[in-house]
C-alpha cells in the first residue's frame, strides 16, 4: 500500500497573551505525514469526514479535510 505524503495544519493562527501579558500574533503550525484513509462520521444531527494521517513521529491523528494538503498526485 502506497501512502500519500501530506502537509497538515497542526494548529490554527490566532492571538495569545505572552508571559508579560502582551497580546501576540501566533502563526499556524504545519507538519508533514502520510494519509491513511477518510473517516466518515454521521449521527442524527451532524455528518462530516475527517482524514486519518500518520505524522512523522508515528502518531495517528484525525484532521479536518480543510487542514490537509496532498503533496503528490496519484499515479
């Protein structure tokens, strides 16, 4: 099985207070990994799809589809 290389958004940008109480802009963080599969979810009120991605450190995480960018094209 060939896994596709992806870039994922690990955290979103925003503002946070630093140790001095000043508000600072914090950029989004990105990481790389390998896409495993889609994970559909549906209940009586909601339905959505998440991506299951294996990060470079070997951990598996779910990501919103908007936070996944494929870095290759399938053959």
